[in-house]
């Protein structure tokens, strides 16, 4: 087992990464102070891992809440139904909420924990690669709104994150690929050697090689933890670098309707667009763009804009993105592999034309 | 003008208290960093003070959201409608939300600010005595649930609080009294000399004497700011002392249906019950109980349990109160005027019997 720490002063917490961690009862129990536990999961994950998790919490009073599976249930309505159930069970302020599942379960459960009685303890047990390397670390929680993704939420840190990579054996390969988008992202924004390692080892990960996966998850969580520790609430621009590919990606996700493109697929495509636009600005070589496209494509992620989404619609959706500040669109772009920058200093016509060109080439 | 400071490290903020502060443009502008402002108010307060506030923000891009008036609209549904409007107006993360109104407007607006795009800047402009001395200071925000008051919310500190006591001239006298419940509370929990001052000056306040009101508001905010600074998230028991009378009060409010008893009326009655139960435990003299009852009654607040609410129902509602910890009901009781304690060490039969006795005497 590898243990990392997210360094946030009084809100610091550990990330445990390893195989078969779900069965280790002591790990979670050390982070639970009250007596009552609510495990929130969904109809897909619960049958696979709920019993194992509950067994490891044997002496504690644990109840479960099962959500429908899918990003389209990541809404205030679902949050409201969780509050109803918590209050019907008379849950007091000293409960611990455990999220068992992927990113949607974690985001929903974390936001419910942040708001229930103004905040109760919370633990992340992510079961998808995407949530293990991204959403479970760093405290971003929330739900979607018809007019935008993750528009409603809170920064709320967990007591700990338990990453059992054994859960990836039941993950559909399409979702493994979606998770790899974020893994590649860490290489692109801050870790060139890791990017190079990925080029050589992406196939091992796609074949579920445990050692390769554990290393990739650790490197990803390390990068995420460093960035989050330096900018918890996305104030100084550092944390915003984690959004490489996301402004384009969110527009694709929203434009195509939540759930049609997986988040990681949209981000994978978004990173390729960011690389291509960075090259247009003269910041990145065509060779690097090719390396990035090739790695994203090898990870079985889309690298082309969806034909169905017009460039006008996409630009409109990007304008409502959270990265808009003082009315200006900010993008994370690449100066090099391993060096990302947040900037609003680019020609908007050039952006529009680049998107149009990419759209016509699909 | 008097200026107090709520000392919370990087989240510290000032409270400005005085007459005609709404018209002073520089005061608020100094706390606004973005360009777009959303003033949230309700249909009762907006016609009285919205124009004055907007005029003081003359060079800024300000829009308004008008809510229905009343505690019964303090729900997730209202929060959702605010999110809809903010997104339709394409509000970005750098907006400032200003709450102009009483406690409900402040709690709703603050919670919306806490959750919109995971948190935007927020300013409190309370216009009722209750909100000026209590809810606008300390960062508690949230909404009610049919199964309990303030069950959903966040700790979220404002950039500043602007208390214009001139707004009290349009406050119905019943609401002025409701606010006095919290003013009296500060004397009871930590400021015996202030309690004594109130005994001598309560009539001046009821007659809207500006000097008396300004002093009472200042002393109340000082006490609240001190307590909040020592226990921001209600973790060490100190902040819980502010709940004197509230566990009984919330049960009365919920049991009678939100809005039938004003919050302050329920708290006034709740403080008298807390004093009477403290006396039963031998902690407080009968003379002090009489002094407390007399002051609460002089402030035109109820001091008797509502006949319609059975003791069984009341005890049931108290069991779901946030002050329940490890399954035990905790109450704030009095060792003396000016000395409150949080405790679960009391005989529950004695509590039940005391409530029964008080109920039979009504």
C-alpha cells in the first residue's frame, strides 16, 4: 500500500492506494469519529462492493443509500432525496458519509456531506480510475445544472480517500480509458517524465497490469495533491491548470447532452484541441501535438470534435464556463509537454477559426 | 459609526453599525472585487431600501433578485430558483451577492453564494434587529427542510456586514421584539452587566431610541463575534452556547408550523424554559428565573409554552435537533445570568416532567 498526504493544514488527509484495501477494516475505522455511518453508492457499484465495505465496518452502525447510476442523476433533486433519507433516519451531525463509487457518486455524496447540517464527516472510496486519480482528491463536490456542469457545489475536504485499485477489474474498458484522460493530463501539465513513462506503458495499463496502474494512480494523485495544496479554492490560478482540456471538454459534454460522451472522453478530446490551439499560437511544436494526439488515441479516447456539435454552439457553451473571469474567457494551454499556463491572452477569432478547421476535418 | 471585526484569520471581516449607512457608497464598494453584483431581497424590503442600496453602488453592474417574503420560502426550491436566475444572467465566479433583508433573506442568499460555482463573494445588509444581532454575523447560512429547521446549509463567511439601524424604523414592533430575544440571550450567556443594562433600558429600545439600539446592537455583535472567532464551525462547544433557548425554540417553531411563531418569539420562550429547567436542576435561583421571565415578557415576547403543542411532540422534535450528539440530547442551560453551559448531564424524566408542568400551567 502507498500512502500520500494532501497537505491542507487542519484539513489535511491521507490517500491510501493499493490492492484489496476495501477488506482492510482498520483503514477506514481510524477516520470515523461518530457511531453512525451512511454509505452512498449506486445501483451498479453497490452489488459489487457494498457488502465487502460494510463487512470491514463490522462494529459500526452503517446504513446505505443507493442512487441511480449515471451523470444525469447528478442533480439537486438527487441531493434533496439524500437529505430526505438522512432526516428520516434521524442522522445527527456526527455521522460519517462514505461515497462508494465513481465521480458522480463522490461529487453528489461530498456535496450532501458539505450541506447536511452545515457539514458532516465524509470519506471517499472511489471505484473508477477517473475518480481515483481526480475527483476524489481535492475537495471539489457538486452537482450539474441544465445550464452548466458542476455549477452548484462546495469545496469540502474528506477525512481520507481509500483507493482500492482492485475495483478496476470490474470497470468497463471504456471507463478505464476515460480515466486515462486525467492521468495523461497530469503528465501534460506538470510531469514530462511521467508523460514519457505513459507513452511506454499505456498498453500495460489498458491490460489491467496492477503494478502499472498503481504507479500511474500514485503519480496522478501526487500531482493532484501538490496542486490542491498550493491553491485549495482555485484562487491563484495554480489549481486552474488542472482544467487543461476541460473548458473544451465541458462544452462538448453539455452540447452532446450529459452522459453521451463520458467526461474523460470529452477531456481527452479537449486536451488535443488545447494542444492544437497552443500550436496555432506558436507555443507548442507540431511534433508534440502529434505525440499528445497519439497517446490520447492509444488510450482509446476520441481526438476529434463531434460532428453534431456546431462551433457556434460550442463557443456559446464555453462562454458560460466557470473559467470566465471579468467577462474574459480563460483557457489552460501548453507551452511544452509538462508546462501548462492559464491565459486569456489569445485572439478569439483565431480560436474560432481553429475550432472551425478542426470541426471541418472531422 | 462603530466598526467591529470578526476575527477569523484569512476569513476575517468587519461589521459596520450606524445610522443611514445604506447611503454611504464607499463602505460596500471597498469590499467588492468583481464588476457584477446581484442584490437578493424580498418583496417587502425591496420597495423600501433597494433603490437606496443600488444608488450607493452607482458605478457597478448591479442586478436584483426578489424573493417572496417569509420563513416558509427558506427552502431548497428557492435556492434552486436563484441558481436558475444566476445562470440565466450568465453570472461568473467573480460576482458579489448582497443580501438585503432579514434572517431568511440572509440565510438563503448566503447559502446560494456558498454553493454557486462552489462559492462566490457575499455581503450581508441585514434590515431586521434579529438578523443584525444574530444571523448576519458568523457565517451560518442555510435553508429549512420539512423535517427540521436549518438542516441544510453551509458555514460561509461574508466579506462584510453592514448594519444600518435606520432600517429598524420600518420594522413591525412584533419583529423588533423578536430580535430582542437574541439581544437578551447575549446578556444571559456571557454578559451579566449587559443583561442588567437591558433591564434598565429595554423600554428605550422598544421606543426606537437610536442610541440605545446602537449600543444594544454593538454589544450583541461583539459577543457574537467573540464566540464565533473562538469556534467558527461549532466544534468545541463554545459556539453552541449561542443556542440558549434554541433547542426548545426550534421544537416550538417546527411544531407550530414555520412562520406561526416568529423565531425570536420561540427563542424568547425557549430561554425562559431553559432558565426554569436550570432552576429545577438547582443551578439557578428562582429570583434569577423571575428576572429573566420579566425581561423577556417586558420585551413583549411569549414566556409560556403553546397549549396546542403536546409535550410528547415537542420532545420528539427536540430529538432530531442538531444538538443531538452520539444519540444524546445536549442543552444549553444556565449556571448564572451571564454563564451558560452546554450539557447532556441531566435527568430526561425531570426534563419531561418540567415540560409537562410548564405545559399544564399555560
